[in-house]
C-alpha cells in the first residue's frame, strides 16, 4: 500500500472491484438529557448531573436483492427495548 504524499489527493482506482452489500441497516437513536435532583458524590472527579433518557429511534433496512426498503419509527421511553427486539 502506498500512501499519498503530503498535500496530494488520494484517488480510488478499480471501482469495478467494489462489492455491493445485499443488506444495509442505518439507525438513529434519540435521547433527552434529564437533570438529576441529587447527584451522588463519588471518589472520582466526574460529577454526574444529568441522565440520558431514550425517547425514540428510527431504523431503515434496505434489501438490494428484492429492491425494498422498510422503515421502523418508534417514539417513547421504551425506545431501546423496542429497537433491540426488532426483527
């Protein structure tokens, strides 16, 4: 492998060797930061003053074999459970 010289642009060659993936999944997980009422003190210097609470997710599954795309949208507190159990 030969790296480009400084200030030189990298170019891809042999695009015909690229592999097309039959399935692609992209996901976006959303969460809200909620302040803690009484942050616990610890021996560490990091202070926990807020908690990330899941509030929804969106997933897009693309099947290039059948040329289909399926989207899953979920809003609510059980967003992570719903996301992990998607089939």
